[in-house]
């Protein structure tokens, strides 16, 4: 998906959050990175393959 040079980290990379922001909707609490990752203000994420990443707040409580 990324057309930047150098390309942004892919969604399956540990550094995937370093990809460029292509859409942001703070009123709804989410944004889209150029690698297809949707991130949420609560720190949760939805990866392009449909997997979800648990918000860091919930991960620490477990």
C-alpha cells in the first residue's frame, strides 16, 4: 500500500506504528496508517489481515 520512499514499515513489522498517517478522525477516535493499520485512541489496533491488537491499557491489567 505504501508509496513513500523509503517505504514505511509493513503492518507485520514490529515498527508498524512508524508508518505515515493517511487519515485521522479524532472525533471518532481512530486513524489509518499507509500500511493499512487502523489505530485507535485507546492504543488498540486493527491489522490489515483482520487481527486485532489489544489496547496497551488492557494488556497491562492482565
